[in-house]
């Protein structure tokens, strides 16, 4: 029996599907009754969800861990575009670091054998311009509060593992795409559908992404594969894409023309910095490549779908919202 925190979320729903395909029993763990109702509506054949309350240093996990052999931990305070917290790092630490450590200690006491933790490639850093793709064994270099809190959670998990014998597997994905996506990719889908000219034709970067079905599949595998114990993996689609390629694929999936205009990258960056949007342009113009060869080799894993297939699936889902 595998517990899945954040089971009602974008990734969590697909993890439940991937576990079912492998014939593995799941216990969805969600924050509140509203989340449980949402999951029941979106995945009516999934097991009934257990309500745990908010994720934090005092979450009462023990009533929900009985009989579990593995926990896949997805629930988190995610990267916030329009931050409102007075102290963002403290807010992230409360949920992502202290909350994760609490879960791990409760899981070890309950006899759970393994915890699979979904971290982020932001633990490695923000860009790979002028360097090799990120790997799990690289020296961590998080830059924002979200990445810092996730790295600190990884360290807390390592300490719990050393003290209790709990097996911990860490996966660091890049940006996740697929049906049900939100955030920046949803904003980009809206821009492409509206046919707005985008001055990104000259961008020749390399961005690793991961299709939600690929992430769910490797998580389900990591939950049971003996070689995954104690490992930290960077995971991604098999292919990286440039921002221009990404827009062309989405336009094709949406049945819209890709209105890409050439513009000097230096000019774009300079204008963005002047407008206080430098970070946003770096996400579009900079490179962030992920090397997933270790997880592919050690777990004999290959992504079920290509990056293009996953992006087209996302575009097809978005078309259903019209």
C-alpha cells in the first residue's frame, strides 16, 4: 500500500493513475475535505482520500500511515509567482522543510519502509548556460526560497534516514507539463492561442521539461525498485527543447500559427531588467538542461512519452477548456 500526499493535485492525480497501471494499491492523502471532493470528481475510481490537515511541523500523520509500506510525498508549498508572505523563506520552510521532516519521522515510527520525495531541480540551480546539464550528484546551489526549502528538506530526510533506517529516494524534476497544468505554462498556452507576436524566434536555448505522465511513471517505479533506495535523481523528458521549439509545438497542438519574431537576446534581457522582469525573460531565454541518464540506467527507466507528445497532449487538454 502506497500513500500519496497531495494526491488531488496536478501531479498527484497522474501518480494515482500510474500506480493503478502497475497494479499497486494507493491511499490518497489530501489536505482537507474540499481536496477530497475534488479528487473524487476528477478520479471517481480512485480510493477514497484520507484528510490529513495542513502540511507542517505538527501534522498528525500517524492515523493515516497504518499499513503503508511507501509514501510518495508530493504535497508542498509551491513556487509562488505573486508572493504575499512577509517572509517567503520562513513560509516555505514551515511547509516544505519542517512539514516534510515531520512526515518522515512519523512514517519511520509507523513502519513505512520508503519515502519517495519530489524535490526540484531548483536545488541544483536556476540555469545551465555555459555548463553541463544538472545531475543529482552535483553540488546544490539553490537561489530562491522555494529551492532553499527543498534542499533543506532533502538534508532533513537524509538525517531521518540515518537515524531510523527509513529508505529515502529523492527526485528532482524541472518544469512539469501535461493535462491540468497551471502557472507559467498555462499562461504561455493562453498567449499562443491568442496569436500574440512573441519576440523569441532568435532564442536558441535548451530547456529540459518533464511530461506529467513521465514523472508519474518514474515515481511509481521509484516506489518499489530496490536500486532506488538512498538515491537522488534528476529526472526529465528524454529531449530538451528551445523556447522557440516549445512555442511551435504548442501552436501546432492548438491549431494556431506560431507568431515568432526575431529580436536580439541582449535587447530583450536589457528591456526586461529595466521593467523588473529579468527573471521571467531568463526563464524564456536561458538554458536549463537536466541529465536523467542515472535514473534511466539504474532503474532501467525510459520516459513513456516524448517531450513533443506530452506537450501536444497538454495543448489538446487546453483546447477542451475553450
